[in-house]
């Protein structure tokens, strides 16, 4: 099931909010500059330190909906009261160039990609426990109590979807999880 992706392959990384997806993906990109991470669009407000076009493309809801209507997203979903989507054109362009592409997206989006790109390699990142997940979301200090509650409710749902994924990775120790992710993605040290 977990055969490593070839170059130009699409990899989807999913997992509950606060599990460490962003942390793992940032480390992966530092170590493997050949990887290309899709920058999503969202209607949520920027967090302190997030810049437009780098972490997300921040859109109003009407602008986001116009892009949906125009077929501009490879996939999109609503999460915790906001819309999130993967701009289609840049992903397709990178795949044509043969570059390995990463999407860091939530469960509904992963399901859409499974239908449109059945060859995509899909990884679910899990926390060592639900209590640890809550500690990480709170420890990050970026979300309101309401946003935290919505993320925790959604997390319970996402964690039941394990069987849908090509691989499941527990992010307990960060270095170990990073190594395991590299192994799953078939990334050698020098990639
Ligand atoms: N479907 C979909 N989900 C996305 C996209 N971009 C980000 N997400 C997911 O939306 C959720 C919320 O992201 P964010 O607001 O940055 O919060 P965080 O995960 O708590 O840091 C996370 O599960 C992301 O993986 C996207 O383009 N499409
Ligand atoms: N293996 C780990 N052990 C302890 N804390 C972690 C680990 N991985 C990530 N974290 C911390 O958990 C918090 C949430 O991580 P983040 O990458 O923002 O999650 P996500 O992108 O999945 O929402 C951050 O404060 C991060 O530093």
C-alpha cells in the first residue's frame, strides 16, 4: 500500500488541526528543496506572522466563491467556518514539470483528491493522544477558544478516517516522525 511516490507525484498530507502538519511540512521542505508545496487560498483571517501569498492567499468569501464557480480549485472545503482551497493551475503546472507536489489539506479535500487523482499518495498524521492534540493546539496560542473548540470537534471526526489513507503516521517525537515521513515519501538524504 505505501509504495514511495515517483517524481511528479502528488502527495496529500492530512491530519487534525494542531497535530504538527505545518511543522513537519516546513522541516521536509527545508531538507528537500525539490519538493513543491501548494499555497492554499482561504477566507480565514491571517494569524500574526502569516503573509498573503506565502502561508495562504487570503480571499474574501465572494472572491473565493467566484474562483470555485470558475473551476479554479483542484479541491476545496469548509473547515471551522472558513473556506479553504487548492489553486488548480500551479499544481498542474508543477506536476507537468515532473516536480513532487505536496498538499497539506483537511479530510474532505483529501477525499476529493482521491477521486480526481487516484494515484496521489495520501498520509494521515495522528497525535499520540487526543489530550496531547489539545495541548498542542492550545500551546500554539494562535486560535480563539471558539476556533479551538471547532478544531477539536472536527479532529474527532478526522481521526476515524484512518482506513482511507495509504499510510498513517503518529507524530509523537518530531524527529522520528520526520524520518518516517521521509521514508514514506521515498526521500533520500540528498533529495
Ligand atoms: N481542503 C483543504 N483544506 C485545507 C487547505 N489548506 C489548508 N487546509 C486545511 O484547513 C485546516 C485549517 O487550517 P488552518 O486554519 O491553517 O489551521 P491549523 O490547521 O489549525 O493550523 C487544516 O486542516 C488544513 O490542513 C486547502 O487548500 N484545502
Ligand atoms: N512532535 C511534536 N511534539 C510536540 N509538539 C509538536 C510536535 N509537532 C508539532 N508540535 C507543536 O504543536 C503545535 C501545532 O503544530 P502545527 O504544525 O501548527 O500543527 P498543524 O499544522 O497540524 O495545525 C505547534 O506549536 C508545534 O510546535
